[in-house]
C-alpha cells in the first residue's frame, strides 16, 4: 500500500483507499495515454503509485519496442480517492485493462477481475492475491515495509543503536535523549508526523493504526483485525497503542503534525530536521529529490513493553485485469514480463525502489530503505498488513479524524480510546 516511502503512498500502503497514501500529494493524474486518440490496440494501465510513474512508462516504452505491444500508463496522484475514481470509470464504462486494487477494495471489484490462476508466476511468490473462491486475481508487484524510518546519522550522533528500538520503553528513552540534544543535533523535532485527517488519514488511520492490528503477531493471527471488523477494540492492547501514538505526537514538529501535507512531512525529515518519520520504504525514490546524503533505515513500530523486532511488510496492492477487457492475453503477458525479464525486474526493484515479492528475482534493491526492509524479510521479522482488511473507507471517514483530534490535544488518552472505539463501532454498524 508503502510505497512507501514517496512520494504520497500514496498511500502506499500505499492501496486503494490506502493507495492514496503512498505517493505525491498531488491530486492530478499523470498520463501519456493515447486512448483519446482512438488507439484501441494499446493496453490502458491505471497506476495508483504516482512515484513509480516514470519507471513504469520507461518500461512500457521498452516493452513496446521489444514486443510491439503499446501500453499507456495513467498514474493517479496521492490526493485522489483512487477507489472512487475506479468506481467512476466502472460506472462510465471506461474501465482500464489493468488497474490496482487492495484487499479493502476487493469487494467493490471482485466481479470485474480476471482469474489469473493459470499464470506461472504464482508458483514464485507467497503474495498473490486470492479471492473468496481461492482463485488468484491479483499480481503482487512489490512488498512494502512500514515502521519508523530513521536518520542513522542522527541516531549515531545521539548514541542510539536502532537495533535496540524494539519496545516502547526503548523509544521513550531514545526520544527523550534526542529531544534534549536538538540544538546539538541541529534538528527541529524528534519525529516528523502528519495527522491532518483531510490529506493524511491514510498515514494515521491505516499505517499507524496497522501497528495496533498486527505488530508482534504471527502473520496468520488475525485476532485484532477480526475484532475491529466486528466493531471492537482490545482495551489493554489499544491502551498501549494510545501511549505510543501520544509519544509520537508529543515529540513531533507541531506545525507539520497539525497542518502538514505528505510533502511537508517528508521534506522536514529528508532535510535532516528530525530523527524519525512515520512512513515506509516507498519514500526511497524521493530521497534523491532532497539530495539526501545520510544513511537511513526502518525501525519497528514497537508500541508494547514486549520486544517486537519486526516491521509491517506486505504487498501494498495488486494489479488486476478487467474481466471485460478485449486484451486479456496481452495484459497477462505484460504482467508476466515484470517477473520473467531482467528489464521488468529492474523496473520494479532498481528504478522504482521496491522489494520484489518473487523468490527467483535475481536483482537486489540498492536504495537504503528497500535494503533495510529486505533484511527484515530475510530474517523472518515481518508482520502482516492487516489494516488492508479493514472496511473500505474507515480511515478516511472515521478513524483518521480521531487521530487528528488526539494530535491537536483535544482528546486525552482516555478520550482518544473512547472516541476510537465509538468510531470503529459506528462505522462497522453501517
């Protein structure tokens, strides 16, 4: 859903609904599409991760040169409700041949997806999306990791080993120490966090909330997401989570926290003005924009007193093929090329800065956060993105605003807990 992190996943993460959280905050669509010229032969591909718009288009061009098949990439920016946009396309009879969807939006599109169960790449990944009937409908193009992204240089100067940040007490000590050294370290705040719900609901209501749902749990353990989908929260666990969120908010830059956009949040951290940012590896491609020279990595969103040494890592979304497309076979070949060709792997891993979900991938990531995420994956230190199984729209319409009130100090811990429980209960009762 990631990424991801940069620009705004888009969330991203990034994922339909959350996909608007892993990419730029721009609400514009970037498209070189020639569908308006009447070219009925081209594959129309709606990409919901604006940050990989350029590498996708470059690969599409190479693919056309090699195969003769034209692919028009239409990228939606992070400010767009991509799930809503796709519903508009569907209602207008203007569906793309390939489009992204997430587990949270699958219910809206499950009747319009092509069965991909016959594809060879399925044997090469553990992340293919399966529907209620057990058939495969989604191509996983990446694994993204969420946690607290850190500036390794700042932590080193502060004498903090990021490997020790595996529980809430370690974070409390680290945040307090860094806060006391702000002038010495040349920073404005300990963390860059953005909680304005209008644009950043995906970051708080999806990604940060995701830690409550699955941090520290076996990937098959769905206890807390099952409770949430029944309109319930676990009092003890959510109480610990509320303390963690308050820690993030208390040590955040207040301007960015209350009114900052995704770009504001990223810029503050990328310019070396905070030690941490609440994003994921999808921000990797954007680091060059800020000429980032410092080393960085991802630390666990460890909010309990018990050590949880892993990050949240999963497929952020999936690429599906519209079942009524007249180019289904051509679409299958195009998706396969991301796995079976070196150019396709390079597009996703090197050029897009993502981590491959395919076991036989021969190309390793070279961007810092992708490398950090890969190490967690190799060490089996990852937890599922259970937040992608929440009811569609809950972060935007229900839980995101509660995080904003907490960030503004209009709710204390007890008020935050009560408001969140009511928000979840009311939304699930609809």
